[in-house]
């Protein structure tokens, strides 16, 4: 067997193989014997039928196809064994085979385009010119949370002594006409709405401001050019509206009683103190996550790597699996999702591909940093994560079973390794900058 190898694009190796005539002839004889043993040919014992009689049963050319397929597979495996001890060539997937010359009586020649683990040339990944950014928590932010809590506990009461204003809850009845004729969808006996939320036609609710319960108003409105009902786009209609009910939001006062109603707080000051503590903890969490994202982005941008298509394809499949899992948690089938989006699986994969390329590069770069830093993920940690994941999805057998697949386990290992690389870099930076607030 004669083999030549040539580096090719996108971290692939072009392997050119030539097999001598005598090996090809032996392969044809072996293929004839195998197929004869599997195929009943009248008048011959299994394995004894000559090639001509055999091909009358299984089809002309079947023996040659079997011989070529077996030869290519066996010779490629021989080549793999021969490079097993070469650390510079790490094959990461199945090859793409092209037959160059496949004619009986001549040497068999083919090429194999073999995907290799790409070389990752790291740039700077540890001396990043930025620091964690912790959002300040001031009195105004605390008060915004207090106001949000008060708004959540608000009640509605009748607004009998004043006119309607934005933010009021109202019930209206209206009739819309065009040239004096009511049109479909232009009328309602009782329509609840919050004045100012623009639930109806833009500008409609402005005419409600200033009305009192029981009062009416008439006005013209021009529908926008992008209105959902095509027949009304750009049209002008006349509306007669009656404000039937008007209610206002009654927000509880920010006092000690309100604080006690919201939890185990002695007074409003205690509730504000707890809100501040929670906001500060959240700010630290966001700071660490944001710092991690910037570190990853910095390392990836400073690295050089040519990504094989097979790694991008695998990452597309991982992203597809993640999407299916997210849909399953919402009770949506993949078929229903694709139908609603008007996409085929192929179009979805094309849409996912740019993100998959970025993710593949990120995983390669972080993997190389992990190797340089001596960071690894023990098998026991992978098993523990699989156990937790399967318990989390115990009510969804198909999703739980996914975590037993090699692809899921590889994704878990990559995710854990990625996290540990980044956490190591963060903790190292914090140790080198003791003046910076801790971000646990």
C-alpha cells in the first residue's frame, strides 16, 4: 500500500492511497466467497458459487462494489494504526472518501479527506486589560424595588370624583363607522383597558382622557399604514365612545405596615436593608458572569484556529438538541415549532451555523487553555452531572435518555471544562488584585 499525505484547508489532511493489483485481486476473491456464503445459488454449496453465477442472483457489479468497500475500509484502518503514535495527527471524525481509480485489473486509488484536531495558537488570555464591573446600589435603586412591590400589591377603586387620566382602568363601549356605516370589528359593548397602554388604535385612548364615568365623546381616527387589518390601513373612521366605568389604582403607602405585610420585617427600614443586600448580591453575580464573558471573548479573539467543518456540524447538532429540550419543557413539539416558524430542519441548521462556528472556536480555545493550565474534568464529575440532569428530566423519558448518549456526555465535559477554565482565571485575577472587592 502506497500512501501520501498533504495538509489541506480547515484542519484536514488529504490522504492519497494506492493499493496494488494483487491486493485488489485477493479482495475480489474474498468478496465473492463472503457473498456466496450469504446468498443461496441453486446447485452450489454456500461459499462455492463462482462469481458469474453469483452475480446472476445478486446483480452485476455487486462483487466489485463489495471488494472496493472492504478494501477502502481496511486500508484506511491500516493507515490509522500506522499513525497511532504520531501526536501531530489526531483524527477527530470519519473521512470523506473519493475514488480516483477503481477498475479491475488496475491498482485501486482513492483519497480520504480526514478531519484533524486543529492547532490552536493561543494569544494572551490571562493579562486582560479590564476588571470586573460591579453596579453600584444606591437609595434610588432600593426605592424602585419598594415602588415595584407597592405596585404589585395595589388594588382598584372607583374614580368617581375626577376625570380619566393615563394609568386608569376603564371599561368603554364604542361604535366605529366609515361613511356612516359600521364596519366589522369596529364596535364593542364592553372593552376593558388601561388608558395609555395603546391597546387600541394609536391615538384612540387620548380621547378618553378628561372624560368622567358615564360621559361620551366622538372623534375621527386614521388607521396606521401597517394596521393588521389590510382593508383599514390608512383609512379614516369615526368613533362614538362611552366611558362606562373608571377605576384607579390604589397603591399602599410605603410604611411599616406595608413592610410587615411583605414578610418577616420589623419595619420599612428593615425591608429596605434586605432589599439592598439582595441587590448587592445580584450585582456581584452579574459582575462575575460579565467578567467571565469578557475573559472568554478576550481569549477567543486573541487566538488563531481553523475550525474543521465536522466540529461545526457537531455543534449545530448540540444546539439543535438544546432547542428541542427547551421546546419540550414548554410542551411544544419540534414539528409544531418548525411549522410555526415556516422553516425546514435544513433551514434551522443554516440559521444555527454562525453561532455554532463561534461556539466551536470558543470550546477549542478554552480546551487548549485547559491543557496548558492542567485543568481536567474527572469522569466521576461527568457521571454526577448526568445523574443530576436525568433526575431533573425524570418526567420526560426521551430527554432524560439523551444524557446517556456520547454526544451529551461530550457536551457536558466541554461545558464543565469551560467553566473551570474561566473560574480559574477569575480567581487568579482576584488573588492578584486584593484591593478589588470579592466576587464569590
